């Protein structure tokens, strides 16, 4: 209960007259605050035990003569014991509810609080807060949906992934769904990117097939053909001069390049060249002589890259390097004479009995090696020529070029 102000107790001050002789009260009697009639007078506000003007006036206290409500008579020297109680405000009832005590740490064994949640003393942690703090605490307790039952830890939780979130409205949910949905430009860019990636992977696989797998397969096929040929020679199944298109009939040795490859009849890509073998020009205008001919030019072709690539490094040959053709009963040894680095594919004069550009002037026994150039293209042809140096029967053993 709030104590009365001094001017109420004394009854003086506000009963004084103005300059024009008027005053606040009727005559300014002493004992009446503000010089007005007390609220306890009969027929006025504040009848004993009544609720008037939104407030409760407690007039049950006795006056100087023991008469209840006599204090409202307005007599001089009467004690004003009427107390005004503020009206009940249901909206602020929660604000007057004390906050729940915060968590404290207690000393083990004694049960005595050592300090508050932030290192404060126990007394400081339970100190009453101001009105704004109480209002904030009441809102936290009530919450939107059953917030009053939430523990204090949930109220103090940071706004992170573990903090509860209010459900989204339907409009907000649709807006976020539209934001998550990729636009047409994004979808198109993704599709183009996937196409590029797929093309890149396919190109990589194709290059791997061309540069690696074709060599593996062609070398295996050429090796098998060479083994079968040597086995037939040893068993006498083949007679000299009996050749079938696409079938091996001789072996080509290039010791400097460490090359041993079968020579087959014809230059068909699928039947001969792509199988890792060297093909003999034996058809139409490109027909050339056989190694055992007394005169002529023995012309052969082979891949420089992929499919076994037997002629890849023939540009490294130097004049005098041996080139050996092994048949069923004879070794034909040629010596490298000259090279034509680049020429047109239509230049068939390099296969003539006396090839043009080779430096040979008279008929003789020659060999011509042809392949594509530059590497990994077929735009031009590279030509290497050789001249017969030795014809050695197999009965006499291998020539020195193969022995050394």
C-alpha cells in the first residue's frame, strides 16, 4: 500500500485561494485534500465497499469516532484513510508473474548454489528485472503455439539448424518452391553441358581405341600370322610362288627399327593393312615385281600410325641400313639408298621398275617402302628405297644383318 503524500496528510496547500479569491475547495477546510469534499460523503463516489469509476475505494476503515465511513464527512482534522486500489488489468496479470528462476550450478554434496548461469552470484541471478524484461519474459512463456510449456533452454536456443521454425504459409511455400525450381536457361545450359561431356568422353574413347587398342589387336593378329607362316615353312605346307590375296608369304625385317612383320598379298585395308601386316602392290597399274625377280621393283605399303604401325619410324633409316625380306627358301637383303619425305598419293611413278626420284638410273632389283605422312594423317606419302645387296638361301643360314 503506497503511503500518502505529505500534502494529503497535512490537508494544506491545495486549499489556498487564487489571486481572484477563489480556491480549490469549499472554504479550503483543513483535513480535506485538494480542498474538495471527500469521496466518502453520502451520495458521492466511493460509497463503502463499492466499485466506482473503474477503481475500488476501501472505506471500511473507521473514522475518529469509530463510525465506518465517517472519514468521508469532510470535517476538520479528520484522518483520510480511504485507499485507492488500481483496477485489475487482465492483460498485465502475466507481467506481474515472476520469471522462473534461471538455472544455477550447485556445489556437489552441499546443495548450495555457487553461481548463476553466466558466472553471476546466486543473488544477482534472481534479481527482479524491469517491466520491459517482464513483458518480454511473458511473451516468451505464452508464445504463439503452446510456448508457455517450452523449457527455458529452448527459449534461449540460438537461431540455427536446431531452432524450431514456424510453419510457412501457402504463398511463401509456393514462392520458395519456385525459387528452387531451375529456370529454362539453367536447364538448357545443363543439357548442353551434358552433351559436351558425353561428346568429350566418346572422343576420348575413340582416341584410345585408335591409338592403343588397334595396335594391340593388329600386333596380335600379325604375330599369329607370322607364327603360322613359319610353322608352314617348317612343315613344307607352302610352295614358293603360291600366294593368296590377304595371306602372308614373306617376313620383312628392319633390324635398325626392330621390326619383324608379315608381308601379305595385296594392299586391302581390312584384310591386310589393318591387321598389322605389310601389303605387296600386286594389282592393276600398281603391280610390282616379286623379290626373286631378276629385275624389278618390289613395292610394299604399311601403316605409319595405328593398326600395328609397322612403318612409323622408317624416316629414321639411313643409307646402308639393311632391309631383309625372308621367304620360304631365301633371304633377300637390301641396303637403304634414299628417301623421299613428302609426295602426293597420286604419284605412282615411285613404284616403277626404275622409280623416279630414287636416284637409280638403270634397271635393277629394288625395294620401295611407302607410308602416310605426316603422322596421324594420310594427306601425303613418304617413300624409302633400297637396292638389292645379297640373296642368301636359307640352307646357308641367316645373313649377317639378322645375326648381328
